[in-house]
C-alpha cells in the first residue's frame, strides 16, 4: 500500500520521499522494481523515479526533515492465535518518526485499525514530537484493492478524512485536489476508522451471503450462479461481490472481520457483530466443500490420486498468498494423501516458499499432466480461457471442479469433462 501511495502522490505532482525500514525493499524500489505484483504500478514507479519527484530512504530523520505531510501505510496483521489486530507497526512508526518532528506537519494514518487507535496515536505523537502541538494526526483510511491499487488510489469511490481540526482538513483537501471531483466525507477519528472496518465487513458479508445461498442451492439442486445473476439486476442488491465460489481470503477481509469482532468485544458491543462469526464460518465451509467435491470425483480418498491445482494467489492479478483459499485447499488435499501439483501465473514462488512440500509446475498443462482431477481455485484469465480439449489431452481423467464458477459448464461438458462447481448442480 505504501509504494502505491508514494508512486501515486508523485504521479499527482508532489515531491515524495518513501520510507521503509527494510533496506532490501528500498534497494528494489530505488532500482524501479516492485516487491509485489501490482499491474501498472511498476511503470508509474519508474516514471516518477526518473522525473526525480520520487525518492526512497530508510532514515526517519531524513523523512522528518523532508515532509509536510507524512502518510503511514503499514500493515496491521492478525495477532498469532488471537482475533485482534497487531498495531505494533503503527506504534513503531510514530515512536521512530515523532522524535524528529521539529516543525509544523501533519501525520496521516491510512492503515485499517481497531477503533480508538487514532486517538491513542495522536496523544503519543504530540507527546514525543519536539514541535508538540504543531504536529497533528489525521485518519484517512485506504480502500484500495490489490490488483487495482493504482486505479483505486487515483479514482477512489470516496475519500474519508478523520480530522481533529480545520487545518488538518484543509491540508488533506489540498493534497487530494488533483484527483478531481471525488466525494469527501469529513469525520472524527473513530468514525473514519470504523468506515473502513465496516466497508470490509459489508463486503465479506455480501460474499458469505451468496455462498450461504450456494449451500442451500447444493441441497436443493438449484444453481447459485443464476440466482446471483437474477439478484444482481436489482439495483438495491447489485452484482458486485456477489460471485459465489471458494470465498474470500487475502490479508484484509478475513483478519479485518476478526479484528472488528475482537474490538467490539472490548467495547462491550460484541452482540452487534456476532453475525460476523457466521460470515467467517460460511467462508471457511466453502473450502471444506471444495475438498469434498474433489474427493468425490476421485473416489473414496485422495490416496494415490493426482490433483492439479490451478491458482495459488488469493485472487487473480495478485501474487499475494496470505490466507489464500486456493492454497488452503491444496494443503488439505496434500495432507489427505493427494499428490498435488500447483500452477499460478505469478504467485508460484511465494507459494513454493510457504509450502515447499507440495508439487509445482510452470504451466496449467504441466500441472494437469496425468491428473485425476483438475481444480480451478483462482480465476486467472488464462484459466478461464483454457481449451478443454488441450487440457483433456494431458489429464488421466476429465474431472474438473470450478471453485470460482468461472468456466462455461456446457463447453466443458460437451468436451467430455465431468464438470462440477460450488453451488451448482
Ligand atoms: C479488500 C477490499 O475490497 C478493499 O476495498 C480494501 O481496501 C482492502 O481489502 C483492504 O482492506 O486493504 P482485497 O483484499 O485486495 O481488497 O481483495 P478483494 O478484491 O476485495 O477480494 C477479497 C477476496 O474476496 C478474494 O479472495 C476474492 O476472491 C473474494 N471474492 C470477491 C469472492 O469470493 N467473491 C466476490 O464476489 C468478490
């Protein structure tokens, strides 16, 4: 998120200095290379490095001297063995930056945080900064999706400014003026923090809603893809985040709904969010259902069965494998004795590092060599466009489970495939 924000701010014409404590990351960025896969971002990074508007450093002292506005874009992962979010990276930034802040400036948090964090950090900032009250905090949550980070940053649906003063509001309005006519909602700190958490909770709920319908469709021999299509024509419902399948993963939705429940509990409002427990449970049941469908196609168990897994990233156009439903399914099948071979266009190296015990291939056809069943778990375009005949010529048996409802069932069935999908007959 930080590299995206830095490059986009430079693209808008600002002088930008990007800071990370990881020297290796900074070296890469200075060479114009991205540590992550994000379409369109590398070109933008290189363009702005060349123009001199964008530079990088590992020095807080340099950053403090340089900036009038400091954006904090660090992660807030789930704590090990708990639902709560780990906000220690945010505290570390404030503790490292503040002692160098000796003149008026604005520090702006963009991370997804438990409500109440901004208030606490604002106090800490003023306490640690030599410039005291001249240093101010604002909260400006980020809504970007991986894979669409540049577009979501330069053309956001809305901008939320959690501010404690008119001065902070003005600074941030000026920063975002080059974006043009974007709705801006000005709030206090807790509301700004909650908008972000509520947005992700809503998206997760919408996905789990359609996946709950998929469960009912499976029991009733109905077709959830058509159900979703029919619902989508109702403007009040809409079709986005209504794609039934393997459910949500990644570094945001799963941990954000859990952190939200944990924080609501601390605030004595846990009852309000007990439904998110169901949202989480429905989501996880899809993975188990996927494994069951695949097992059903190869016999009693996965022992001595060859399974091709198409997709390792948590979604297409990303190399992120954090809480990836695809890898979760692959790992489970491996544990049940299946011989799993995975292919993903960009997330292969990350997957191999995380799960060295599984098999990997460098193309879909290689992965499917002699497979007893093929599982489509991340709907990359190149998988959607696969030729059923070409794939059919390398597998042992023409069995496919479409975990993302991304393929045309008829095309595959007429090519002699035994086609199964989540939520469809
Ligand atoms: C999500 C939000 O969409 C962003 O608005 C937010 O800023 C971001 O989290 C964040 O908190 O930083 P992201 O995690 O990049 O963005 O991914 P999404 O595109 O929202 O997809 C999340 C998961 O839901 C993926 O695993 C995807 O496959 C799944 N999904 C999405 C479905 O299963 N069905 C759908 O209809 C849509």
